[in-house]
């Protein structure tokens, strides 16, 4: 039976609603579903790469901090904050393209970037201590016997190292820290090479040295964290 062409052309229309019943769309309103979603933490590989890159300038800065720590009137504390800002800025610049990151990796990496330069600066300060003492003693001692100044300094430095090992074992860094916190002076008879040494003390002794340590860690940590923690996942309310 032939089909009317008009029947083919007419699209199938939806069934009419019963009389008295209004037609409503079953499709959800998209405007009601659009809500703010918090940023999700991204992969941390880029962050750890940033930590490694930021650790490179931290090495020479630690060398400078070892000298800044001994500046009078605690002027060196300013450099702990300044260098911390520099280290944190490097980490932020490298990691920023893939932010945000979870808080825990940021805290671990930030702690590492603080501990690395600070601990290296303390190690260098402790390692340089015997030679610093020898240099100062040689400038104050007139009678060094039949020895050159270099030989005299080497003997005094060896005496200081032996003192830290014998009385403040195991010596080296830990011995230096124990010496500062428990004694902080070199008295007559402490160094066999010297017949009449002048008592010497570090730039900051005991409580003041401990204060300098705590303040330097806090300022260095503030400098680094003020940059790196900007990479955290944001939370809006």
C-alpha cells in the first residue's frame, strides 16, 4: 500500500500530555550542579624535582651562613631569613607550573631544605673552630719557639681537636656543641702547645649560642616555608 509522502516527512512527535497536566522536563538543571570544587593535589614528581634544584644553591649559601652566624650582635640572623627566601623562591619557581600539591610532601621537602643548609653551616663552623682558635692564638702569642707560624698554628689546632675528643667526645661537631654549651672557654693548660694562653671564648657562649641556634632555624624555616607552602591545595568555604 503506498505511503503518503507527507506521513514520511512528518517527524514523530512526543505524545501529548493528558488534559490538565503540565509537561515538565526531566533533564536536571545544570546550573544547580555547578558548584565550586576544591583543587586536587597533583603528582609530586615535579615538587621533588624542585626540592633537588633548590638544594643546589643551598650548598654555597650554607658556606656563607657559617660565617654569618658568628657576626657580632646577631647580625648574621638576617642572612638566615634572606637565604631562606632565596631557597624557597627557587623551589616555588620550579614547582609552580603543576601546583597545587598535598601538604605532607610540601612539609617534608620544606624541612629538608631548611635542615640541609643549616646543618652544613653548623658542620663548617665546628670544623673551622680549631683553625680559628689557632689563628687567633698566633696573633696574640709572641713566643712560638723555633717554629714557623704555620707549624705553630697546626700544633694549636691539633690540640683543640684532641681536647674536643678527650673531654667532649666524640669530638668534631658534637664535641664542639658540647664544649660551647657546657664550657665555652679555653683555659690555661687546656692546650699543651701553649705555655701561657689567653682564655678564649666563642662569639656567643652557652645560652646566647643556644638562642642563636633556635633563632637561626626559625628564621631560615620562615624564609623557605613562606615560599613553598604557597603551593598547597587551596580550600574555600
